[in-house]
C-alpha cells in the first residue's frame, strides 16, 4: 500500500541528503519526493510517497525521527488532505489532432504553455489520479516528453493549525 509521509525538517545544508540516504540505506522504495520551504524559511517540508505495509512504514517513521534534522513526521495516508501534482507533457500533433488535444487539455483544466509546428506542451495540475488519466488519454497522440513534480500534500482544516502550534512549541 502507498503511504504519504510529510516530513518537516531544518532547512540547512545536508538535511535533504541525510533523509534520502536513510531511505536508500535501509532499502525503502520512494515513488516520489518533493521538497520546498514552508511559511518559515528555516523549515522545509518534504512530501514522500513510499510503499509498504504498516510495519515497514512504522520503521520508516522511526528512522526519520532519529535523524537530527527532522522536526516532525506525519503519515498523511488516512488523513483528510489536499494532494496535488504538476505534470508537463509534450505531445505530438498533426493538423487534424491539434484541436482535439487542446480540448483534452481544457477538459483536464490544463494550460498550453508552449507550441511549435510539431508539438504542444501541456501543464496539468491535480491529484495523481487526474494526472494518470490525462496521460492515458494523451498517449495515443504520442507523448514526446513527460515530467511530473511528485506529490505536494497538506492536511485539511483545523488539524493543520494544531500541528503548527506543536512544531512551534517543540522548539
């Protein structure tokens, strides 16, 4: 089963490397990973999508908690959350298919961000299953290139405010 783990860590040199090294050293598989600054420039949030049973995920969380740079680890898998991903797709077109591809882009609420005489570049954001669906629909046209950002996830609602207070009080 896939799990989504949010890691708040100190935004300093080597923190990202230590977390990635822990995953590779312990043989944990990572499906996607994204990282960026939070509202506090001294703290980064990593969103890690990994796979394993509850025992493996418990081990992952324990190992992450042992790292000096980590502030808080949250398994968001079964939580109410907002989950987004960005995909850039370069799709081949011909005279007769350009408008079809543009219509598909509109259906997925995407944007055309580049065009030349052979390809269209689309930007699509949304939950991973929406990105997967867009890719499946566009595959018959010929996808030249594809880049996905990985998941970015936050808990919904009041619980997030409580976690922010906990992180501030832990310091």
